[in-house]
């Protein structure tokens, strides 16, 4: 019996000596954690910036697609205006979600369009003519996207219209094709929204669209 008790006591002391980590082992683990964190943080930051640019690009693309569908559905041409000047206002665009109604008949009329208001003028019919700000400080970048340009007050807008199918135009066709370039707040990362000649809209991080 005394031998057995001694053996058990020895086993308990050995287990206590084996439990826990040495200082060297802890230092190695901490070094690995620090290295992995250093690698992960920049990658996570790039992932966040990419998701923000995607959100802005897909918001614009979604509004273009909706406007095209509504032009065909309501049989009225609908127009989007992208603010390109002054430079610090390239943070928004506005578009006709629904056609303007004739004050006499109460029906849509192709020749009637909402326009961005001049300086100090209230926004016209916000239920039909929407203003959208790009999220996350994303803005329009050069080159300017479309050839049709209009000025309202002191501001310049590039204009894109989707046709309803009258006056010799095919339904859903755009007035122009082009690439809308978006840039992040650092000015270093771009995403692109493409509108082709028949009105199809797509998004890409590649300037070639591939």
C-alpha cells in the first residue's frame, strides 16, 4: 500500500509539471497570431472597399434597368441625368422613374420630361422623378459617359434616355451607349457600368467589361 500511494503521488506531480504551456510556446503562438493578423487586415480592407464599390455600381445599374423597363411598360421615353459638373457634385444622379403626366389628359406624354431643378428651385415630383446619391462617397469619374449634355442653372448633366418604341426608335433602346465610370473616395479604385446599343446594362470591375 505505501508503494501504491507513493506512485500515485508521483503521477500527480508529473501531471502538474506537464500541464500548461512554456513561455517559449506562448511566444511562438503570439508571433503567429500577430503575423496572421497583419496579413488579414489589409485583405479585409480591400474586401470592404470592393463590396462598397459593387454596391454603388449595382445601385446605378438597377436604376437603369428599372427605367428601361418602365419606358416600355408605360409607353413613354424616360431620361436619366448624371451630374458631371461642378466636380464636387458628381456624387448623385436623377432619373424619371415614371413619365410626367399631361396636365390636361392626365396621361403620359412622350414629349413631357422632368428636368433637374436650377439652383434654389424645389425638386419636381419626387415620387416620379428620383434623386439618388451614390453610397460610401463613391462618385462619377472621368471620362464623362455620354455625348448628350444639358445644363440646368450652373450645373452640367450627361443625359441618357430609354425609348418606349415610338418615333422610329426600338422599344428599350437607349439614346446613347457608353461606360459610366465610378471611383471610390481615395480615387484609386474604379468600377464600371456599361450600357450597350440595345439598352442592356451590366457591371464589371474591368474597364473592358470582361
